[in-house]
C-alpha cells in the first residue's frame, strides 16, 4: 500500500435496500465516489449539496460583461474614443452582476 494517504481499510455490510438508499443519496448530492461520500458522512455526519442557478447566471453575466469590456477596449484602441453608450453598457452589466451577487448572498445567509 506504498504511497497511499489513506492506508487503513474499513469494511461494513449493508442490505440491498440500504445500498439502494446510499446510492440514491449519492445521486441527490451529485457524488459518484462512494468511498468519499461514506467517509464524509462518517466523519462529518452530513453532506450538503449547494445548487444555485443564480450562481450560474452570475458566471454568465460575468462572461458577457468581460466580452463587452474587451470589445470596448478594442474600439477605444482603434479609434481613441470612448462613448457614453459604452460606459452605460458596462455600468448596466455591473448592476446586473451586483444584483445576482446580492441574491446569492441572501440565499447563503438563510442556510443554517
């Protein structure tokens, strides 16, 4: 067992129903590694899966915002000018991002 970090095996027996319940909980938590899942449950007693569609939306907003800023930077470098519409566009993306962050923080604050 050379360079293994975890070098002490533990074994236990379960029924078919218990195994099915364990596998169901793993799917619910998006876990595919049974060893890691069982170790986490044995040590911590719980496993939490956080799924925030708001976080995915925030990432999407940030990608669009950075793309928008890159386009503005290219135009400024090419023309030497920055337009009010460019600034308004950047400001609008930032406001949307801030709203998304506030929503996520509010959701996280409710977790106890």
